[in-house]
């Protein structure tokens, strides 16, 4: 099930508007400012001619051995924000507002908060500090975060009340029942899944936050129930007949977007919010996935029903 939030479509810009924008930057010392208020934020989106939309998708996930007290747990995932010129504060404020309206138990932030500039670290962390979730807001770091400054980003998130899981786990408790939430550093940098899982009882249902879905084989080997990832942007640009950078066949798109599984481990790869390399999306809108956990019943569709479920080899995705 999915719902789409469409940014109001801007009118066609006149030739004078780019000049006015450059003059505004010059008066502010080269800095362009964006209001964080909702109504003025939408006006900024109009002025920037962002013709995008955010799709809210809902997924019911059956988890084996899920305790009754965690049945109905709601998780909202935000990933690949890439806060900067092409995903400014105005767009992020809309995503945060939509997330809070979903009234989640957990907010999972799965990396790539910024792209190139350290100047956006403080602002993105401060804005994300406005997220609300009953069990907490948890984050892991992505490859772009390591390129910009992993320790600085982790520190800024922690300062704003967001718990960063760097190769470790936390245990959530409800009525003496447990659910484990683990998180690792980016797969291409310092990921250490065994360390993150150290001390987790074998029969405890476990969710893993990993920026890069390339961890799926290791996660399946350790019997993790659900992995939430991003990194791929779902291809970001998907052209008719051509597909995207990963290809167009279902086999080539495995573990690149949406819901899949390997053995008994389920994975969801979100298309994310921002962009990288090219500041454009086509045929692949931004996404905020919303998950509802349910106990697994034998009447549910078997995970082995996938036509791709055997002998699959996984390689880390190329650096982007």
C-alpha cells in the first residue's frame, strides 16, 4: 500500500528570477537561506522548482518469534537524505513532518545524511532531532558520511538525541519480552556485524539497520529477521526499456530496491529521499517506507516461494 505526497507544482519561472537568486546569495555572502516553516517551506520549494514527490509506502512484515507485546510495532525509515543544495532544509522539514504524522514506535535513519560538505552536518542533525518515536530514533552511517566525517556526524546526531548504532545493538523491552535492534557502519568501510550481534540470545528476534544492502548474505548467515537498507536510491533514474544503472531485469534489481529475502532473512531497500551525482529522479520517486511488524504464522506465504531463493551470491554495491 502506498500514498504519495506531491509537492505543489511551481509556476514557470521568468528570466529575472535566477538573477534575483544570485543577487540574494551575493548579499548574504554567498549563502542561500531556506526557511524551516511549513508554509514558507512550500513556497521555497516552489521557488526552487522542485517537481518531485515523496511516496509513503506501507508494508506489513511477518517476523518469526516476534513477541506478542511487539505485534503492531510501527517503524518509519528515512535514508539517503543527502542534505544540501539539492535536498534543502525545506524538503527535509516536509519529510520530518510526514514521518511524525505516522506516529511511529521507531524511526530508523539508515545513512548518507550529507554528501560532500561538512557545513550541512549540524543543520541536518538539528532538524532530525525533531523526529518523534516512542521507542526512540536510531541511526547508522552511510558511505558518504564516512567520506565527509563519520565521527563528526555521529556526534552531531547523538547531541540531538539520536542513538547511533556503530557495530552494536540495543534491546527493546515490553512486558519482559525482548526485541533486538542492531546497527552497523557502512558495508564498504567499518562494518562489523559479528560485533553488533555479540551478546544477542539466539532466539531473540533481531532487526538490522545497514546502509548498504550488500550485508544481506552475512545477515542471512546469522539468522537476522529483517534488514532495513538504502544506498541504491532504487536506481534513481529509471528509463523506459533501458532501466537504471543496475539494469532492468528483476534478477539484476535484487537487493537494489523494495522488499526481498535471502533464506529466512527479509530485507527492504528504500529508494531514499535525496539524490547523488545527478540532482534528478525519474521513474523512481523519493520514498518514506512505513513498516508494521506482525507475528509470523504458518499460513503466511513461505519465504522459500521466491524464484530467486537459491544459490544467490551477493557482492557489495559500487561506491556511488
